[in-house]
């Protein structure tokens, strides 16, 4: 086969990106297009090698994606950005430690030892976020019930493994809380979280744009670095669904601190009040709503 037949043209790339948006609601940024393009060209070569075919053209691959759910899932996995690390956006963990978790504990002083605080990481990526929240809650003597979800099936498997390389921490951001990871550090500097911790987290494959199968009655929801990839209408639908049906009265929602600008007041459902605590921005669900 001529090598040029494996190169993805702009027209076919645009069609593939349209499919990703139809399936997920995600609108890949221009900076992500090259990653999707590289994945497709690599995948076409792999399929040729497996099938001994000389006819895996971009058009053939597009047709395959439209009828093969496995290939569609792999394409979606390639289109999501999964950069994360433990205790990312440390200032939010300060708010969790000093205000949110104590507030929830104070509201249920009798039942909190046996009735867990329910926490959902709605775009968990490889899992550092949900483990960070779990470790912090445990350090405060708070029992939790944690759910981690993502549209990317590969990162969910990583989350389940609980194994992380040295770059899962940063030298500055999150450094204040890294002591909570010390007992899980291996002799070579990686981190292997215990079976007890791993079994404390329920992992779920959830496509947020489907607006179905969301966890219910959650006390804390982290949905960070997600809204920047959706249209304004989809942002509003997802936030409304989560606030009205997933978040318990008196519960809290955290978005990434760099997403404040993409959530205007018209997208915020009436049941939520916006809280600004220094540079940290989050939502609190009004009781009775």
C-alpha cells in the first residue's frame, strides 16, 4: 500500500470528530485534533497488520467506526484528555479540609461514623482525584462511599489498579497533602494504593452527555476540567441534571478553577448557590431544593 493511503485527510478527520461529538457531546479543541489524527493513522496500520488487508483507507476506517462499537469506544478513548495528578488544585482541598468535610460531619454528628459521606468524581480520569479526596476524608476520620466515573474505559482500568508513577505528584501544587501518600510509596518511588483503598471506590463507565445512570444522593461531586469541552447547551443540561438529581440537599459541587469563566449565570440552576472562597469557586445546594 502507498504510505499516503494511511494519512488521514481533513475531510475524514472532520467527520470522525463530528461522530465523537454526536456520541459524547465533547467538542475536541483544535489542539487535540493532532492527537486524534495520529491515533487513527496508527490504528489503520494496526488493522491492516491484523487482517493482512491492503484496503484500510480513511474512508474504510470511517465506515468501520460507524458500525463497530469497540472501535468507536477506542476512538473516544483517544479523544479525551487525561492529564491529572494527586491533590490537583490544592486550594480546593484546603476548602474540603477546612470547611466542606467538617460542615457535612457537623450536620450528622451521630450518624457520620456509620453513614458514609457520598462522593462522586464525575470525570475521574486515571483516578488520582478520587483517591485524593478519599485519603483526605480518611485522615479526618470520615467514612465515605466513593464513585469514580469516566467515558474513557482505559483510564477506568488504571483507576482500578491503583498504581501510579512518580509524575502523579507535583513539586508544588498539592504538595501540602502528599504526606497522605507516603505509606503507599514503593522502593522505587512509584505509588501502589492498597487493596482496601481500591475496593472502597466504585468505578462506572458514564457518558455525561447521555444524562442517564448518574449516581444519586451525593454529598460532594467533583466535575473538573469537563465543561470546557461541551457546548453551552450541554453544559447547562449536565449541570442541571447533576444538581437536581444527583446532589443531595446541602451538598457541594466543585468544578475546576479555570472553568469559572465558561459557566455563566444562565447555566446555574436555581437550587445552587455560588460560593467564592478566596480564589476557590464552588456550588452549594440549598436545603429544601
